[in-house]
C-alpha cells in the first residue's frame, strides 16, 4: 500500500505501471499479483500471493540444507531473477532479507 503522503500524480503513474508489469510475471519463484487498485480511502495498493516462509538467511540458519540443496536454491533464485530481467524488471533492493523461502511437500 502506498503511503498517503506519497501519492503525487508522478508517483501514482509509476505505481500503476509497476503493478501492471508485476502482474505479467508468471514464474513459480516470484509471488503473483492478485489484485491492484485503490482502496476506499483512495490509497493505491498491490495485493500479492502470500509466501509462507522465512527470509533466506533465517531459512538457511534453521533448515541447514545440504550443499546440493543450497545450490538448487540459488539456481531457482537466479531463474526467477532472470525471468524478471527478461521482462525489463530490475529489483533495486535484492538481498537475502527480501527473498522468502517457502517449503512445499517437505
């Protein structure tokens, strides 16, 4: 949700453009956009799929995956970033704290 004081026309235009671009992402390593719009108070929002997992650093500390599993995780992350880059999307704050790891089927 965009803060109330940030909603200049320039920021709103960029926010809407980013929401449209993100909605075109279709990769299992990227949370899907479910909805975007303006709430009843006039605040722009983007609702994304819930990723039910910890940040990468916490996951590595708790789960202690093998080297093979760690390499697979990095490969999956690189494929997700590559998917975004192919669509001219660059994450300007990509860091372990911003990568969530969801475990499915063990």
